C-alpha cells in the first residue's frame, strides 16, 4: 500500500493531540524518570516534558510557514521560468535515542520528522525501561502504527533495525556507536544525522565573574548528575583563581543540594551499575576537592570536583558523562586553547568572561557544535538555535525550524512557460556561442 503524505492540517492536529496526551500522562512520565534516573519533577519538566511541550507549540505555530514552497530567483537565461524549493518528506525515518534524557531525545526528533510529513520508527533506550514504556503508551494513544512504530530492545535489535532500508536515520548516542550507525547507513546510501557526544570544555577567562561562573558551571555540570551530552566536561581556570573558583563551587553546591546530596530530592542517580563502576574508577582520591562520596547500592556519586587535573589523567581521556568535574589550572590562555584544539571537536564550548571582545574571538576561533558565553547548556533553550555537533561530536542539527529542514528533502523545481521557446540552447549552435557567453559569465 502506498503511504500518503499527511496534510499540514493533519500533522498539526496530531501534534496538538500529542501535546494533550503528554500532559495527561505527566504523572506517569515523572514517575518513569524518577525510577530510571532519580530525576526530580522540576528537572523532568525543565529538560523533558516542558522542553517537548514548548517544541510542539513552536512547530505547530510555524509549520505552515516552513512548509511553503520557497520561491527563489531565476537567472535571465532561463526567462520566463520561475523556480521553487519544495520541502518534502523523506518517507520512513528511523530515530534511535539514548537513556540520559530518554523522553526528550526520543520525542524531540520525532516531532520534527512528523511535522515534515514522515513516518517514524522509534527506538527508545533499553537503559531507561520505565520511560520507554511510557513513551510507548503516549505514542500508541496518539499515532497509528503506520504513522509511528515503536521498536524496543538493545544492541541486537538495533543491529537488526540497521540492516533494514530507511529513508533517513537520526541517531543520538555515543561516538563509537555513531560510527556503526553510519557504516550501516552507507550500505543503503541512507542520509543521516548523528547527535553524538565528547568532552565539552568550559573556559574561565581571567576577567570572568568567578562566583557566577562557578554557579552556572555547577548547575550545568550536576544537572541530571552530569549525564548530559552538553554538560561542561571539564573546566579550564587561570591557576591564580583555581582556589577561589573551587571555593565558590563548594558554596553553590551546598546551596543546591545541602550538606548531604544523598538526601537531596533534587539530585539524580547514575543510570546503572556499569556506568557507576566506570565513573568510580575515574576518581583520583588525592585530587578530590569536593565530594567523592559513592554508594554502588544506591547508584549515587556526590557532586565531585577534582583539582590540579592534568591532560594525561585518566579522567581526561574520554567523555565523563557523570558528576565528576575536573578542574585544569592554566597559566597561558593561548596554550590552554591550543590544547583544547588538539582534541576532538566538542559538542559544546563555554566561555566565562567579562571581556566580550575576547570571549567572542575565542568562540569564533574554536570549532565546536554550539555553546554559550557566560552560561552553560542554555543555548538548547532557544528553538531558533540549531542544535548539533561537528566532527566527532556529530553531523547535522535539529530543534525548531532546523528539525523540519533536517527531516525534509528540499526538492528543486523549475517551472517553465510554454508560450515562448527561446531557441538559443538548441542545435545547430553555429553563431550562438557569443550569445551564450553574454548570459553565462
Ligand atoms: P550509546 O551510543 O552507547 O547507545 C545508544 C544505543 O545504541 C543503545 O541504546 C543501544 O541500543 C545501541 N547500541 C549500543 N551498542 C551498539 C552496537 N554495537 N551496535 C548497534 N547498536 C548499538 O549511547 P548511550 O549510552 O545511550 O548515551 C550516551 C551517549 O550519548 C554519550 O556519548 C552522550 O554524549 C551521547 N548523547 C548525545 C546527545 C546529543 O544530542 N548530541 C544527547 C544525549 C546523549
């Protein structure tokens, strides 16, 4: 059976319905996120439910405009033709999501894919099973299986899915699995977006407001217990301010989570024992300046800051993806930036500075997916900013209009008239070359 493309009205109605179903099931979603990651309801609303509700509203409001055929100018030699770009759906899209924001990273890309008129096969993460279950409920109450189909499972199910031919693949996850996905896509020449990870630096420049930098850094790092792809992975701080910076981190962390973060209702847990063990091994007792408490039984690692960390330490070899913040003191800013540039291109880059010219120059010179001056993570809060990586942190981007474009093939169409037929292009060419050269120069 040929699948017809839903009209814009149908897509908007379905997205509105999706919003209603999500809000109706908010309590279940909160519970699932609490069970999978110990996420507070506030964090769940901020980074999962509220984020998605806002994205749906934004897409529904603008869809008509984005989906219009876009008229572009036509050169004189093609007179009297007109030219258009028609956004058109790819067809069937495979979306695979990770466990760290298991609701947002599943539903978010799906909104763009459906807004663009595609059908979706959705694969939630097996490591957030409670959320995967509630995602299934939300989808099954909103969409027919020929509109959105859920496939649950782990590595072998993903490998089976990747053998099939899709019209587009959207993968969020680690860089190593991203390479596997890209190889599989190459077999069918399937276009794809890779939303990957990596080590995102946070640079404190010497003019920075150290107190506010520490506060915003602490928030961005320990949100979701550091299990955030755009969390500051490590901090570079002028050597003379390392002590002050850590002191302010300590002050703000106490304000956020109290003297005993294990008892804070706002501090999440590590997703599973495997990640707990991986993270625990990264702790260097002699370098711990804040925190360092762990409980395998409760999958708990307190907000931990390590000082005097060097590039050769184990914790600096791979993305941390947990609540451990290494602080690397530097003496020369250019040398520190050169060191960053020697490593893979990060997903995010943050600079704290009161010198706006310097901060903007650093942001221009470095290569990274996206970032902030004087903040962390908040660039994701603006649906007008495309979100994605570069190099090892990914390819392609989404959110807002960019999601619609990512999931649309831009079809180019030239509409020629039949009343006139300029003979220049037809043989015999004798005597026509000088005319042609007048147009094509
Ligand atoms: P992952 O790449 O380990 O796993 C993602 C999914 O891929 C899994 O659910 C699994 O089903 C599948 N998979 C794993 N190994 C596979 C294999 N060998 N063959 C086929 N499929 C396989 O990622 P994760 O642990 O779920 O998530 C953490 C990573 O995701 C981090 O690196 C993080 O930075 C990144 N991330 C990126 C973004 C972003 O938007 N750029 C957002 C969140 C997380």
